[in-house]
C-alpha cells in the first residue's frame, strides 16, 4: 500500500505545483490589468472638479461614459482574481493539513497491528478523495483564470482602439512607429508614413453640428481602411487627423497610396439628416531616412500636409528630405521649403498676411487651452504649449517706433503661422511675445516646430534706418501634466525661456 500512497502523493504535489503556476499567472495578469487597462481608463477620465469651458461634444460624453464603465469592470476583474487566488490558496492549505494528519496517523501505526490494512486502505481512500476534490477545484480555477485572460486580451485591444472610428488610436500609432523605426534601424526595413487632415473640419463641424462631425470621422476612417493594403496600419491620430503607417513601403508606393486614399475620401458622400455632405483631405507622405527617429518622420509628413493645404487643399504632397513636392505632378509642383513654406518663386496665390490685432489674447487663448487640457486628461492625447518671444523687442520698438514694432509682430506671426496646422492655435501675449497651442503634439514634436520658426526668423534680414536688422527668437516648449491648468502651462513655458536667457547672460 505504501507505493500507492507515494504515487498519490507525487501526483498531488504535481497538482499543487500546477495550481501555484496558475495562480501566479492570475496574480500577474491582475497586476498587468490594473497598470495597463485601469491606468488607461484613469488617464482618459476627466479630473475631479474640472469643467470644460464649452459644452462637450457627443463623442467626449461617450468617451467619458465608456471610461467610467471600463474602470468599474477593471476593478471587478482584479477583485475576482484576488478572491480566486485567496480561495484556492486556502483550499491548498486545508489539503496539506489533511494529508499531514493522515501521514502522521500512518507513521504511528505499528507494523502488523490488528486492522492495519484497513487503516491504510481508509487513508489511501481519503487521500484520493481529497486529491479528486482539489483537482476539480483547480480545473474550475484554471477555467476562471482563462476567462480573465481572455478579457484582459480584449481590454488590451480596446485600450488601443479609438472609440468613435474603431481604428487603432494614438497609442497604437506610437507603438507601430516605434516598432517600424526599430526594424529600420536594425534590419534596414523601409517604411513610410501618411498623415492627413479633414479639410476645414472645424468650420464644417460648427456648421453642421458635432453629431454630423462624428459621422464624417467615422466614415472617413472606414473609407481609409478600405483603401489600404493588408499590412498597413490605419490610425486616428487625433481630432480630425488620421495616419497610415506603411511597413515595407518605399516612397514611390506611398505616393500611390496617398492618392488612392485622397480620391477615396473625395468620392465619399456622407448622408446626415437628409443632407449629402462632401469631404476632402490634405495628405502628406514621408519615407524614413537613415538616422531619423519616428518624431522626425512624423514632422516631415506634417510638413507635406502643410504644403498640401497651402496649395489649395484636397491634394497629396510628399517630403523628400529637403522640400515638399506634389504627388500629382512632381515636375510642376509648387516649390516649398522643408517647413512647408511657399518659396518666393511660387506663382500660386500668396499667403494672406496675419492681422496681429485679430490674434487671440491671453484670456481667449487660456479658455481654449483649458478645454484642450480637459480633453487631454480625458483621452490621454498629447498636448504641448510653445512660448515664442522676439529678442529685445521693447528696445527695438522704442528705437524705431510703434509702426515698426507692429510690422515686426506681424512678420514674426506670419512665420509662426506658416509652420502650424489648422488645429494649432496662435495667440498673443505682450511685448513681442506669442503663445502657441499644439494639440496632439508631444514636447519633442513641438520643439521641432519651434526650431523651424527660429531658423526661419534668423534667416530674415529687415532693412531699417540704413542698416540691416536680423531678428532673434527665444522659445520654450512644455507638455501637459496631470494637474495642469492653462495658467500653469503658460507660466511654465515663460519661466523656462527666462531661465534660458539668464543662463546665456551668465555665460557671456
């Protein structure tokens, strides 16, 4: 009987080990669930006490409700895993105690004692019964753990999916760009990026309402998905911006894809409340180049989007590393700089000058920034603010007069505006200071914009009073933080510039 007892005990130990493995998997799954799924939900929830400056769009309301539901479901799933682990651990402990008692009784049994055989048989039966009971409990626990694992995989997918369009979201886009950049750096596997804006979407949204805007974005996402090849990754980049990551794609094929997407969007007819709405898109394309990280590729594709807008919208442009060219007719394309500015030799319609007095002041800018901060907290989207100041502006205005000061402000504002997207907001402060809001842009991406402005302004020579005046720009960028308000973001950007100026003065 002792060999049978040994075999039963061995199986029991194996079962217990498997149980511990299963519970360990469940425990770390719960940790992953809390950190990744619940963390995403918490990032998308509106901060307590915060109220948007304007009435939220229907999409924002749905996002908030979905976030609250996901937070509750995530918490319940984690509690179920915890309770399951505690229950199984308790049953294993009780099982160990029972086995120890039975083993102790057998060890105390004298060999040859009357009824010893019956005692051993009863002990084996008890151990087999206990083993069967534990096996059944472990099977039930394994099934529950598998169910939780399936739900975690589903939540992982949902955390990377845009609620409105059902496309991969900005988080998924960043992951795709990172993996393709890594593959290019290590294996020289090319990839291209396509970005586009829905043309005049804000005006369209204001005219037809948020629900119509939501429907347009949904159908644009569906149209783009249908127009691309299987391994391409269509994403909602943010707001009215969409992106397409194209692995193993050179620029020649990417330009073809850009026109295919543009024409598909142009052919759309969105029916809403009895109206047939037409939509177009301005598209920019870039292929990764040696030494570039994903942020540079994004900015080059953005440059091409700006060039497409400047050319009249509903166009596709590509950035070749030096300038932006038309996809439709590269040979006769309007020359542009790498910043997307129209060159002096262009025969296209001139860009309208910026009326400095019409720019939002700090109060108006802060109201819009407050709304964007709330959206960033709810949806987890990047948001940056850039401060730009004309060096020695007060002295220049005193020396040359208010008229010249106004001319300088409008000239610099023109340079800044030429680098921005439709969704970006340029505002004015005082004494030659500007403030820019860049929704959807990380601090690194926003710094690239600031560097372009610095370079453009530095290259401009203004003849004044018999001498050539060369302007300088000081700039600083800050990205939104969890507890930020509009005033704190603006103040942080200005303080950063002041610290830079003081450091430079100290060195000189």
